[in-house]
């Protein structure tokens, strides 16, 4: 039997991957959930062990007996390469047979401000000599569906380039594809670009209008205008600059990834934008 461990299970993606592994028939006794605060994952129905990326002393016990590990990227910007390296080193010491890592779309060439830490982690994982699977996740559709109330209230979707293509997919689809990759030996030592059917921000506005019946228009803004708008909402200068840098990356096409890896792993079409919007609206 193979024991699978998933980190970050108190977050959206890690939790969904655990649930997907169970739904695909992996016995609960063969799944280990790893969390910095284990009590927050007690409802998953699998063994939960404490694993803190910033506390390497927690990692040997967390990874004992694990064969396949999903390393879900951390959320502490500026700390992630060091944190992920600690996990990779501990996995090697524990005899883990494969490590899968959730990276970022187009990590070799992206100008996204999140890229350096993801690419740095990919490099560490490849250099470790461990069998690996790199899972380059595109944007989540939830990045947009979570903003439906704001879009409806303002009547606008703002962006720097409304025609830039974004290979977004739902978290549930991403989790299902990741679970499939973990269970498939053929994905060992591969890099997978997980992208859904491309959307645009202009198309997002139109689809919101169609789904909700409320008119929402796309509006192009300059980086300077977007910064001023974000600052006007009370966002601090550093955070506003980061958000604008993300939007500039989208406008440059960094999320325009043409790949069938996601749908091939799913064995079905990815969830359409309209369906995701309907579900979020409901």
C-alpha cells in the first residue's frame, strides 16, 4: 500500500485534495493530512499530523512512513523557498518516494511577482534527486467568483488588459487533477501546466451579466489608475503595488497557458466560467 501525505490541509486546496483522494478510493488509513494546527483538520476523517514549514523539528515525525507527498506552497511571501527546502530535505531523509509541488503557471518565463519563489522551489526539488511532479497551477476561478458582490455593486470589472487570456480553473478541478497526478506513476519527473479554458476579464464581465441579469461592464485602467483605486479602498501602498504587479503580469500574458494537462488528468472538460459563476452566486 502507498501512503500519501498532503500539506496545507487547513487551506482550500489541500483540503480538497484529501477529499479527492478519498473519493478516488484511497483508504483513509493511507492518507495523512499535515497541518500547522492539526485540530483545524480533525473533520477530514484521516490521520492528522503537525507539520510547520517554519519548524523543521516537526517534519521528521510528520513524514514518517510517507511514500507520496504533496507539498502545497506556503503563503508567507519571502519565506517560502527556505520553508519548502526544509520540507524537501525532510522528505528525502524520511525516504519519501515522490514529492509533488504546487507551483505557478509558466514558471520558467513568468514575470508574476510570485514566480521567483515558485521557480526557486522547483529548482531545489529537482536538485534534490527525489522523484518529483511539478504542478503549475494557473489562477483559480475563485479569484474572480469571490468578487461577484463587488462586481455587482460597482457594475464594473477593472483590469489593465481586458483581452489578456487567463487559463483559470476552479479549485475543485485543480484538486481533482492533482489527486489524479499523485495516483499516476506516469507523472513522475514531469512538469504539468494545469490550466483551464482561457477566459478574459472582458469576457468575465459579460458572463457575469448573462448569469446574474445585472449589467456589469469591463473597464480598462492604467496601472496608476488601478493603484489609486486600490489605495482609495484603504489598501496600503505595498499591498496595492503587489496587486497591480499581478495585474500587469496578467496583461503581459503570463497566465495564457495552452495546455491540456488539466483536462487530461480530469478525464473530462474543466468547469466552465458560467457554471462557476452560477455556483458562487447561489
